């Protein structure tokens, strides 16, 4: 009778350990999939933010060029205004 109990224990213990291990692996696998999903979401958000940053930097460069051109045009127009404000006699002599 003791031999049957020992054989039964030797069969049941590995089966219980296997069941416990499979359960643990399933739980860890679910956690890993959930973490992977969250990582994908965060990565997508990061990509979107980086694209917005690049777009903003492009706009800043465009505005800087536009500002430079406008300042140049303003300077030219100020020179033209100064020239036009001179009295007619001085303009003819020049």
C-alpha cells in the first residue's frame, strides 16, 4: 500500500508542478503582451511628438527666413524713404 502511495505521489507532484509552471508562464506571457502593447502606444506617441517637433523646427526656419527677407526689404524701403524725403534740389544734384 505504501508503494502505491509513493508512486501516486511521484506522479501527482510533477503534474502539480507542471500545472503551476504552465499557469505562471501564461500569466507572464499575458503581462509581456500587455507591456508590449503599452510600449507600442508610447512609441507611437513619441514618433508623433518627434514629427511635430520637426515640423515646428521647419516652420521656425521658414519664419526666420521670412523675417530676414522682411527686415531686408524694410531696410531698403527706409533708404528709399530717406532718399525721397530729401529736398528736390539735393536729389537732382546727387
